[in-house]
C-alpha cells in the first residue's frame, strides 16, 4: 500500500485543514477538550454542532463516499479517510456519529427502497440527529438479553420498556431502536430494528448527570409508544443481523488515532517547554522512551484503521468484525495510555481540569477522566477481545 498522499490528495487535505482551522476559531471553549461533551453537554456546543453540520452538508462533505443514488459522489475511501482524520484532529463537531456514522450505512444495507428514499436524505443533508436505543439496565455487553418489547397490532407496533446510557437522547430528533418483536423467542432471535421519532407520545427522556452536573447520557422510558409498521427496518425478528453490522460501523474509524496524534503533539510541546529539577522533561530518558512508544502505537493504529476502511470499500459498506473490534480496542486503550502518561508527568497540576493552572488547558486531565467510559462504550475492551478471539483468531466460541 502507498502511504504517501498524491498531490491531489494533499490539496484536499489542505482544503480541509484550512476550513477547520478557520471555523474552529469560533467554537465554544468546551471544544478545546472534548467534542462529544461539548456537543451534547451545552446549548452553545449543540448550536455550534448544528451550524457546522449545515456547513459540512452544503460542502457535500457529509456524504462524499455515499453512492450517487443517495446523494453522495462515491468519492474514493481515501478521501473520506483524509477528511475524517482532519475533522477528528480539530475536535470539530458537525457529524452525527449515530445517524451518519452508524444508522445511514445500516439503512443502505438493510432498508427497503422507500425507507432509503425517506430516511437517508435528511441524514445526508444534516437535518436530523439520531441516538442509539440499545442498552438496557440488564442488557449491556449481553445486548441480546434485552426485554423492551415491540408488539405488532394492525399496522403499527406498540413499544414498552426502558433504555439506558442513551447518549444525546435529550437532543436527538430520532432514535434507532432495538426491541423484541417476538417475546416467545430468546436472545438474538425475535429482535427487530426501528426508526423512531423522538417526539412520539410515550417517550420520556430522563437525564443521567455527571458528578459535576454535565448532561450527556439518559434513561429512556417507553410506554405504549406507537411506531408505524413502515418504520421497521429490515425483516421482523431479523434485527440482530443488521445490528451486528451497525456495531461494526460504531467500532471502526480513524478518528480516534487522529485525536491521539493531536494529543501527542500537545504533549510533545509540553515536554519541550516544561522543566523539572532544572531540566526540560524531554531530556528525561524515560519520558523520551514512552513518547516514542506512543508515537509508534499511533502509527500502528492508523494503519489498522486504514486497513479496515480499505476492506469496507471492497465489501461495499460491510465491515469485518475482527478489524472493527481491533481498531476500537486499540484506539480506546491508546487514548487511555496517552492521558495516563500525561497526567503522570504533569504532577499535581495534571489533575486540574478547568483552571488557569491546568496544563494544556486541562485536555489531558479531561481525557484521563473520559477514557474510562471509552473503554466501555460501544462494547467493552473484554467484549472486543472475545470477538477477536472467536471471529479473528478462530478459537471456539466461549459461552
Ligand atoms: C460513555 C458511554 C456512552 C454510552 N452510550 C450509549 C448509547 O448511546 N446507547 C446505548 O444503547 N448504550 C450506550 N452505552 C452503554 C454501553 O453500550 C454499555 O455500557 C456497554 O455495552 C457495557 O454494558 P454494561 O454497562 O451493562 O456493563 P456489563 O455488561 O454489566 O459489563 C460489566 C463488566 O463485565 C465485563 N463483561 C461482561 N460480559 C463479559 C464477557 N462475556 N466476557 C468478559 N467480560 C465481560 C465487561 O467487560 C465489564 O467490564 C454507553 C456507555 C458508555 C460508557
């Protein structure tokens, strides 16, 4: 594989770089640390996200790799990768990770023609934002244990149950929901996927606040919620198949390695300008070794994510579970290694998050607190390794 960008690709990268550098000057200060917290956690952050979503849609950058029939221009996957890397590097908003990143490719693979026509347009134009209605109080890693039911009555389904940890549900227009359509069947059999309008009567969103009051996550209570039959995605009781594809879309991605690169660059600046005991931190051999190791890991992770994307192009949007899980577990644990090491060498000040004394504007201490959740969200590290052992390494499945 040729890793060097062509002149044309370099010009594209420069265009994206120039755009985000300029646009992010107007971003609320929360985006300095963590774009997801900034998007869902504050009104200003959400407004800025919507503003950027519109701009990216106008430029055609949300759908560049989509098939032409759905409003894309079938750009080569490398262009999409360059864009995603630059977008993540600047901690920029404007992309709905749930609608654009997970549900749209699922729709392309599993929805009927009417649904593609009706649902993909608003996502591609950045008009709607989704949330992910999967986890329940007794169904997280073991998602197939979920008990929310969707029972068919005439031309609609009646939904009852509870979801939890639903990121951004308080801002979302729609949700992709996984529910049990056949309660007589167990586990992954008898589940179905639905497109749900969040303003439907019977949907109650309750916040789960951070200790400091921030609000990103929610519980959702569903009581006699009516979903029209035309919003069932794919065949009834066959929802597990499409959900497994959606999981892989969630887990792949070069964004985490581009964010890691940005953090490493910030850390390098810190060690070059900060002294301990009369010497710059970069003069410490242990610091140098650890930074070199992080650099190698970022390059390794990036190559892994590129490989996943390459496979995706070959397989027409379907993703290999092994590649997606490997990219997810390596990316989230790498982020943890960077922030652990950074807060370690920053000493007491490294614990500060929002103070003028916080090194690098608190980005490392914020990341240190955030990384625990990253190793659980989208399937914990243990679950990713189980998948790799089973599907990738070929070990017998351990139930
Ligand atoms: C930041 C964040 C955002 C989230 N956003 C959403 C969202 O938007 N929508 C949504 O539906 N869900 C969301 N979730 C929920 C997430 O999918 C679940 O937390 C995750 O799947 C783990 O489930 P659990 O929390 O119930 O933990 P459990 O499944 O109870 O796991 C507890 C521990 O046991 C381990 N474990 C469980 N099973 C096994 C096994 N078979 N082998 C080895 N170890 C095992 C796990 O690794 C973990 O360490 C989010 C979670 C987080 C942290």
